[in-house]
């Protein structure tokens, strides 16, 4: 059955009757621009794009999709690395018309609609010298990032995004709006914090905010790849001793690329130790002393900047229109053998590829591992292998590099994955994200709130 045959005009007219947003179909002027998502690999053709402007539109679109047995894709920022923001032949429920952000500076709370982007939340909060711990690319959607956990530069100081989540407004699979918090439904709230895409469409969030910036400092020391062990030794020592107001990264790269760009000639393999400092400005010199004084690197930069500028630093590198693949994991330690493998894989990478580590600990370890559905907070490091390229015919080469790279460092990883990084699908994959105990607990929630598996375009928890 063709896409146009599936959606008969009578059913669409009935939907339009109470739909305040835009309904976009194949052939409409906006269709091609609205179906595009961040990862160019996900080139798909939905039967209908329902661009919602209010909760009632989301309810109507969910009920329409269920009535016509159409798969639902939810698009907030359109940034899903696995391409879950779109689909073939189904309904894309597009929340980009719902992007309001309201900040209460007295209570230090932000209310954020489900289609908002990180840069909008960052900007609104910084008007009052506040911030919520979120990700590191401004054009990422708040919704997808949050429901998967929300790793970012402030996590050691103030935890993951979910650790600062107060409530979620959710439209469940039967089209019912719900307000979910620790007080109203603690079990569902537990599941939303790390596996939330399985249980409904988040139309709004409430977040706790913290005083941050506006002035912050970044520093990066770059080594040639043959000095990878030296870089790793410095990084390990910083991870042990740095205060929690410092974000710490180790980045192996073929060129300035990935989530922590490093200044080096394009095409040359390097390894860099990078820091973002969010503490008092008078402590910068003291806190960065180890980074600057122990070695004499070829390239070193220390930059005074603003929180908003830092949060947009990776936006161009991570721009829309590229093809992208990644694999991630967690480490409990960083042995030299793992460093050697990372250096070797980056040295033979086909192009714009990187392997990055972030130090965890600090506030991320303040909650128990089973306090939320998110799995991996007790690990010492997160690691991700990322690849960008531009041409479809290069897909196999770059994806193969990502898989081979993660296979090479897999012996050093621990159980669990950051769900927002995972591109492969299947029950065994999802179990590996959460572990069997959490997976079974999540299955019980799925049976309660989505027994028909309506929301299955995600890392799917089967009912």
C-alpha cells in the first residue's frame, strides 16, 4: 500500500478540524525541508509530518496514528544519532512549533517545551546567570537529550540533566496527557530518566537551575599521537585530583573534530587533554597549574570565554547535513593498553574520526546506580568513537571503522551504555544498555503505559 493510499482525505480532514499546527504531506512545498533530520544517513519519507503547536495537537496526532496503525516518530530537535526522529511511511510528530522556555529566577526553575533546543534553554537561563546541565551542541533537542540521561560539561559539578529534572508533561500511547514527577508517579518518573522515549511524548519539562558563568575558562594541551601515553597519564592525574567544577576530556583525533575540537593541522593524528573550568575565576590559575606546568607540549591554549560561547563551540563541527556514526561505552579505568588501541585506531581512520573520553564522578556519583533508568553513572569514564563523512558511498568504510574501533577497546569497557549514543537496535542491544534487572523493570512500565508498543522508534523496551 502506498503512502498516499494509506492516508485518505476524509481522515486527514477530520484530523485538521482540531489541529492548530501544520499537517505536511509528500508533495507539499515544505515536505522535503521538514523531513530532513540532523544525521544525513536517516533519509526517510514519512506519510505525514504533524507540526504541533500545543499539547492538544500532540494528542490528536497520537490518536490519529493509532487509529490508522501508523508508526510514530517523535521529532524534537531532530538530532537522534540513530535517526529515530523520522520514519518511512508513518507519522512524524514534530514538536519544533513548541519551543517556549520560561525561567523563574527566584525559584531557579526553567519550564521548557518539548521541542526546545539546548541553545534556547542556555540563553534563557543565562539571562539570570543560571544554567541547567545539558549537552554540548546547541542545536540538540532538549527532549531527546533529557529522556536519554543528558551528559554534558556540567555533569561533575551538578549531575546529568535527569538529575536536575523536576517533572515531565507526557502524552502517553492512548493520547492521555499526564504530569509526571517523583510525587505523582515515582516509578514512571524513574523510567523517564534514562529510557523515557519508550513511554510517551514529552511536551514539557521542569528543570532545576544553578548559578553558572557568565565567564568560564577552557584549556587544551595537544600532543602528537606518539605521545598518547603521556597525555593519558596527565589526564588520569587530573581525573583524580581536579575539583568537580572542571570538565575533563581526552580526545584522540585525525583532525579538529568531534565534541572537543583540538587545534592541529587537519589530517594529523593528535591526542589532546582538554578542560572547561566553571569555578570561581580567581581559582583558574591554581586549578590549571598541573595542566600547564608539568609538560612542554607543542600546542597549548588557555581561553577566557563565556558559558554561552562554550556551549556553541561544537555547533559548526556538528552541523546538520553530515553523515554520522558512533559507538560508546564506559570505562572503570584507563590502562595504557586501551590508550595504545585508541591511538592505533585513530591513526588508521579514513577521515574525520575521533575517540573521546569524559571523566565522570563528582555529582554524577551522588545518586545510586539504580536511582534512575540511566545506567553508567558509577563508571569513571565515558568513551565514544565518532565518525563524520559526506558521501553515501563512504558509509561502509566509516561505519566499519567505528565498529572495528569499539571492538578494539571493548576488552577495557564495563557493562552499560549511554542510550543516546547507541545506533544499533534489537532486544540484545537494549538489554546491554540497561542490564537485565533494569530492563525487566522497564518492561513492566512499558506494559503499563504502552502495551501495544506504539512508541517503538527508539531503543525499544519490548512490553
